[in-house]
């Protein structure tokens, strides 16, 4: 499945999701310390929430929730972090997220910001986020729950979904729809390739008159 996905682009997967489902599944362009890295894999989650100093969760920190999310996780998992209402603050950095490298995760995806881009780029996983941060964000947001459904840039993400991200954006695909979405995305790319051939041979005069119509998308 991963080999099939890597031959496709984010746009084709988003279009295929639109043919298979009615709900929003895509995020706009994100930022990465290494934009050449494509991210794909089954989702585990850590939900962030606005910081409260009177709750027991305030003392948990990222580590315990990360390892809760990791229990029974499939190989090549993608860690999705919700923004907790504050997408412009840091939700982690090179030190905390080194756990992904240690445990062979495919990467991290968040609509919040992350720190230490140079360090993150040195790890074996892909990183996609809203941008780089410099200031610690622990007094604004806190890790709150593991492996629960989270909101990611207007998209509902549940553990077990599949996440894909590249330099053009990201898409969340339900596991139960993965095969159908891949078939549809491959069909879309075949149609696009055929349209390119038609466009190469089109007659500009006929196109201007509207007598030659190309079924492009």
C-alpha cells in the first residue's frame, strides 16, 4: 500500500476522497524541516488542550501520553498532535520528539508549531507542521489525552486513520476506505495522463470556438 501511495500526489488522494466521502479530509500546505520527505502511515494521536495548572493532567507531560499512544500501534505509525486551540505556539521540539526516531515512527503531523527544525531534520522520520517556533509553549497548551479523536486543521482524525502529507498539503483517509481511495486516485491519475495527451493534440482554433472540449479537471 505504501508503494502505491508514493506514486500518487496529495491532490489525487484528496480528489479521490471527495469521490468516496462527503466530509472534509484535507489540510492546506504545511511546513517541514525537510520538504522532500513524504509522510504516510496509520495514525496514533496525542490531544493537546489549553493549559490548566489545577488538573492532574498538568503534570503528565508528553512522554507518558506518547507511550500510551504507542501501545499496540502498527509499524510505521504517524503521530498526530492536535493544536489545542493554539496553532501558533510550540507543541514540541527535537528533544521530546526524538522518541519517534527511537521507536521507528514514520513521522509527526500537527496543525501547531514545532521547535528545533535542524534537529528534527536529522531524525529518520518526516515532520509536517504549521511552522517553526522558538519559544516553549508549555504554559499555553499541554498534552491531555492519548489515542482519542482529534481536530487537525478543520479535519476530524481518529486513531487508525491513514495520514499522508507532502509539500502540497495533507489528507486523512479512513482505514476502511483506503483500498477504494487508492483505486480512485490511480484512476484519476490515469485520466489526467490521458487528458495531457489530448491537450497536446488539441486544435487551438476549435478550442476557441468551443467545438473541441477536453474533459480536464
